[in-house]
């Protein structure tokens, strides 16, 4: 099954491909990000549309510290960066990384001895570091958001250690207008030493250099400081989905929390849940910048992104065809199909479940396809824990291309697929993210897939000999002679579970060739 081309004529396929999901021919890929505050290595399972991190480590080298006063990277930061990259190269080689890229941003870009650092790294490790311009930094950060969400629209802000880049995400493209401001964590930390005038100084820079033409209702927040901000806010509010990516709150709520952070003493900041000790020093800088940028751009909502410059760089390396693969579907099949007993069964499920609804939006279709890809992830678990374990796994797994409500939808559906109780206490908080209609659809899909596995034994050929019809309060399972199940209590039980969600008044199993009723179930 494929999604239709959108209004711009762009083809967006949604089909599952077990061969592609098997990662055939794909080797681990690594990228080293030399920022103004930290140097980080991330090794992904592959260079692809939904790369999963295998290894992630950073070293706080603080290259931007003192840069504004001296124009130079300090000797200690210089030395630590070379040593960090040397270590990262050794790790990448040991893990069999086929390609290792390296980028550098604001501090290396501005420092008089930035080229010397790049040369030293190449001499020590053989790695050629690409120094990104402000325009490139803004573009790749925005591409990271584009790669991590389903057709996002809004303004993207990436706050790093040395600078703040802002650009616009418009579906699959980056807007032409962008800015790079000297308002990263380290320079803002310096501004905050004068607490009485800090807000005025920041506002003055924003007024002069950040045009309001970039304003959009949704602000996508990128960067380690803002990710920590999201974690702290989620813990303070008891958010039901403990995942930063896709966490959405009102701008007014974000600003109020930022103001409360700025009132905390350094000792209290170190104790703030969700904020590491190493991050606590620059956490006030992240808070005040989020507050002032949201005010300046008059944003209504903030969406936090775990993907940024690195993932945008990866996205830019893909060919056009792969860029338009759906990130959620790709990630779901990369996880679900290799672990399934019969990988091809998920493809059969996509076709079988397509008939459950007469009208389905592209957004709903992609969730259903992803669910089919994940539908056998719990088969190795003990039957008593399959539903709960699968629910928690899907709720927190690092999928991309979805928001928190969609994540809850998939978790509820996979829970129903494993015959979990629909009133389980551990689900109650997360269920609040779904409307009654969304919850019902998730439960119907989950129960239908549960029936499909029992009816067919997880084999595509048997499933293809059946059809499930839902209409006008009637639930009808049609089977061909080879798949007749008139005496199967297990099938009848699972059909009854589906009927209960649907509140069906009539439930029966019918032989397709003759229309003969094989089994009727009272509801």
C-alpha cells in the first residue's frame, strides 16, 4: 500500500519492505559534532531515513569559553578537543563504522586559531573537519526538525554553546530567511552575570537582529539546553509520556517555567530533576533565551526536538527518494520486522486492516502501517506481561516522525493487540492524550490485529483468505473454505474482544464462497 502523492505532486510511499528493514548492505555511520560547549560522537546503526543511535558520548571541552575576550580557543579546550576526537576515532574504528564525518560550529568558526585546531585534529586522527557557516548551521538544524517530524511547519531555534540559529521549516523545505545570533549558552551565561540588565541586553539583540517576519505559531526548540528544559518541565508536571522528542506545551507555560527557573539559586539548580550537574551551570541561559525568544516571536506553542544539526546533516546526505520515506514507518519496520516471527505477515496485515475504515487520512494511515510493522514485537515475552511490556516499550522507544498523542495511540493499540485490559491502571495517565475517537480507533485496530494473528497463525496466505467487515453495528468475519474456523474457541474469543470495543449488535463468521453462517456470537 502506498500513500497518494500530496498536493505538490510529491510521492510519499508508506509500504513496508522486509528486505529494507533487514538493513542489508548498511553499515554503522558516525558523526562528530564539535560545538562551542561540547564535542560529541554519535554512532548510528546506518546512514538512513530513521537512524537509531548505537553509541552517544560527549566531552565538555567548552571551546567557546573566553572566546569573546581573546578571540582564541584556550589551550586547555584545544588540547581536550584533540584528545576527545582521537578517542572517538578509536571507538568508531572498533565499532566498524564505514563512514565518519565531523563538523564544527560557532567557536571554531570565530576563533583565530580555529583552522589550527582543524589541522591538529587531521594530523592526529586523519579526520577532515568541516567548519559550518552560520547559514549552514541554521539549515542543518532545520533539516533535523524536518527529518524528525511529519511535515512540520514552524520556526526552528537551535541554541548551541556559542550561538543561536533560527530558520523556518516549511513541510520538507527550509525557508530562505535565517539568522545566527551570538546568544548561545556560554555568551548568555556571561550576560547573566549582570542579572539586573541581562533581559534588556538580550531583548536588544533580538530586536536588532531577529526579524519578526520569522515568527510562526509553532516554535521548534533544538539543542541540549532546551532538551534539558523539556525534561525538567516534564518531571515537574508529571507528563505521562517521558520522551523529549515531540513534547508540546503552550508558550505561556514554557515562559512561566523559565521564569521560575531563573529564580532558583545555583544549589537548587543542581537539585532540579531532569538537569544534570554539568548542564546546571548553563541551564539559566537556556531558560532565559527560551523565554525571550518566545516573547519576541509571539509563538503560541513550543515543540521540543531531539533531532537537530547532526540528524539534519544525515538527512542532507540521503537521495531524494529516501528523504521522502516516512520516518515513523521506517523506524517501526526497522525495529519490528527483523524481530517478527514472519516478517512478511506485517505487509499482509497492512492490506487486511485497510478495509476496517471507509475513510482514512494519510496521518491515520501511517499510524496503522507503523502498528502493523510493530505487531509482533512482544512474542518472545511471557504471555502474562506481553501487553504491559509492549505498551511501555512503544510509549518510550526513540521513534521519530510522531508527536506524543500519536505515540500513545501506537502504545494503546499494541497493548490491545496483546489482549491487555483496556482499563489497566498503568495506562490511565497516557490515555488522557487521546480523544475518545482516537482511543476507540487504537483499541479497534489492536483487537483486530489480535484476531488476525489467531485466525491465521501468523501466516500471510491464511490471512489473505479472510476479510473483516465492520458496518452498522455488525461485525462479520468472512473466511474461505480452507480457513474455516467454526469450532475455534480461540478465534471466537478474540472476535468477541473486538466486538466489545465496537459495541457490535451482531457478530458472525461466514463462509465467503457460500455465504453460509459458520458461527454466531451473542453480544
